[in-house]
């Protein structure tokens, strides 16, 4: 399906997940430092939208790494705008949260 810009409906894509945890801070910092000189970005608890025009179709991984995109933060991550899917996604869990995280 191809839309012209004037035919494309407008949708609101919220910026991030309201769930913030301590468990991803260390892995996030380590990954950002490790990938500092790489054409990649590391995002945490941000909504990733995978279907244009369907803002309810989203996930919010604890941490995701996407290569071949401009480094830096984003309000949210829309696959169709960036042109890349995450190379790796991390979900931190414990025995008390494993049924919620998986």
C-alpha cells in the first residue's frame, strides 16, 4: 500500500514506556560505552513501533541495540522511519517478574 503524504492519516505515537527499572541501568551504560564509536544507538524502555498507522502495535524492550542508525536518543523508535530493526533486545527479569516480562 502506498500513500501520498496528503493521504496519510495522522497518528500519535507516545514517547516511552512508563516502566523504568534499575535493572537496565548498568547494561545500558556498558553498551553505550562499548558502542561509543559505532554507528549504532542503544535505547532503554522506549516504545518501538513496528506497524505504521497502528500506534497500539508496539513493544518497550528493557534495552535494545540498533546498528546502522544515527547514534543518540529518540522519543520513540519507528522501524519504518529508521530503516533498521534492533540487532539485539534485552529483557531483564527475576523470579518475581518473569511472567510479566516474557
